[in-house]
């Protein structure tokens, strides 16, 4: 209706940035990724993550699974352990509390983890190499500001990197070179020139 103005974070923009970090973090080219539920938005998010990870690791192999839960910590640990046993050396879980179990498994088994949705770096320093998160305080300010200016339309308003909603927190585990790639990707997303940025890595797009 004309009085409804939904706002949807562009989660897939965040997963693109997270994928770049993962692709340059993996040592053996095998990663584990998991979502809470296999809905359309989650599938798009994980596809984007996997695509971006190939920038740093063109021959990448990904083990994908869905928890069908947002809260089962034990299941997350079990899923992550299984992925690690199959060779994954970098993990990415977007499944709320399920991901906490995955971080625990990654820490115990000595593999790396890319955090998502919130800043998870302090949960397991040395294990969580970086986190891509959503700044909801900034999103609320954006929403109110645009509403007051008459710019918030009665449609699904998507917000992401360009609006300052998607942010990255790096640990010391990430090199300056990789931070630079992520920054370039952020600028390309914000300016609508992502394909131009990605063309610097043609081997990842075949």
C-alpha cells in the first residue's frame, strides 16, 4: 500500500565482500558455506559469496549445506566439523546461533572463519579473520532521513554498501593487499562498476 515502505538490506553485497576475503584466505581451495534456510535470498547470498571467493581462488571447491535452523548451536558445530573433515579450511555460516557452533568447531580444528551479519571477530580471535556486518543504526538514520525528505518510496527499498549499511571489520589475519581488494569492490558496488572491477580477475569468471 502507499503507506508501506519496506527496507531490505542487500545481504548479497556483503557476501560478495566476505567471499573475496575467503578466496584469499583458503590455502587448499576448499571452503565450507552454510545458510539457515534455502530460501531465494539465502541462495542468492551464498551463490554470490562463492562467486567472489573465486577471485582469490579460481579453482575453488565449495561444500554447501543448509541448517534449516537459526538457533541450533550443536548442529552448527556438527555441520562445520563435517565440512572441515572433508577438507574445508575456511568456513562461512549465515545462520545466526547455528554459526556460533561453527565458529567453535573452526577454533577447535584450527581452520579460519569469515563472520557475517554482526562483528564476530572477538568471538574467536585468530579464527575469525574478518566480519562483514550490517550497521542497522545507520540504516534507521538513512530510513528516517529519506522519509523526511520524501525520498522513501512505497516499494521494497534495498540498501547496502552505497548507503553505508554494509561494513567490514578486519583482523590482523587479513593482509593489506586483500583489504585493498575489498575496498576496491566496495567502491565498485557503490558506483555500479562492479563488473569492471571483476574483469581484473578474468580467470575467476570463466
